[in-house]
């Protein structure tokens, strides 16, 4: 019985670490894309006429 609990806890820990790494990578990537897009908008701001 204790071995099943230990294996389940081990799997949950590994899954949590994997999800954390993926979320961190996605967050950093989204941040970089947002900064680059904002810089491009600021660069081309002078050419806009309304």
C-alpha cells in the first residue's frame, strides 16, 4: 500500500516540475514576442497618419 502512494507522489512531483518548466518557457517566449512587437510599433509610429 505504501509503495503505491510513494509512486503516485513521485509521479505527481515529476509532472509538477515538467508543467512548471513548460509554463516558464512559454511565459518567457510570450514576453519576448510582446517586447519585439512593441518595439516594431514604436519604430513605425512616425509613419502613421489619421
